[in-house]
C-alpha cells in the first residue's frame, strides 16, 4: 500500500487513531449501573449491540428515520442510531431487554403477542419501546393519539393495524405499565 494511502487507512482506524480518546461513561441500563470505556462519540446503538450484547435494539436506516433502534432515555423514546454514548452519561437507558420481569413479558409485549402484531418482527422492539414512552406520557390515549404517536415508526411488513390494536389493548388494560 502506498505510504499516503496507508497513513490515511491507519488514521481512519479508531484503535490506533491517536486523536480519539477513550472515556469511561457511566449510565443506568435496564436498572443496573454500567460503565463503558470507549470512544464516547460512538453511537449508542452499536455500544448496546456490540459492547454490551443487547441485540434486541435493531439497526434499520441508521439515519433516525425508521425507529427500529428506539430505546428509552430518561423515559423518552430516542433513536439510538443518532445518539452518541456520551449523551447518555448519568442517564437512565431502557432497552427491549429491560421490559420483562422474571422472564414474563410486560403488558405491551403480551399485547403484541396476543394481537400477532408482527410479521418479520424486525421493527417490533422499536415499536414496543416507542409505545412504552407513549403510554408513560399518556396512559389512556385515544386511537387517534396512538396513531399519531406511533406514526414515525416504520413497519415494512404492514402490520400497522395490529400494532395499533396491541397498543390500544395494553393501554386499556393497565395504561401499558
Ligand atoms: S435505525 Fe435508527 S431510526 Fe432507523
Ligand atoms: S413486522 Fe416486519 S418490519 Fe414490522
């Protein structure tokens, strides 16, 4: 490899790029305190999936559009594909893995299963996390409010109707909690 290209190649690699400083970032993840030492500009999605092994959070568009990567940060639905690790320092992060209790699905997860509200299932974690935030802020939404609240999460399989019904059922039962 010519020297010029080799230098460019080397500087593009984080492990050996002297301009990138590793930092230790502490946050609460699914109820437990975690500390991650890495380049804090890395995206939360990849830290969750690659460093912490939580692969329930999905990569879809990588541009904040589809909602597949949605997690809760301090009870707000946030797209982890456009959120850096340093943005969650000292905050509370919840992923799809944090919803079940004693291996039992929570009300929303159960409602998605009962309504068969998925086909391939790829959008489902993001849908459920978005619905979780929706019901936290509005425990008893109207159907119109559910549609508006879920509108920015995309489902390529077209399961929207059953997704709406699942969220509606969870809301009726317990306000989704
Ligand atoms: S992968 Fe994050 S919004 Fe699509
Ligand atoms: S169930 Fe396949 S993308 Fe939604």
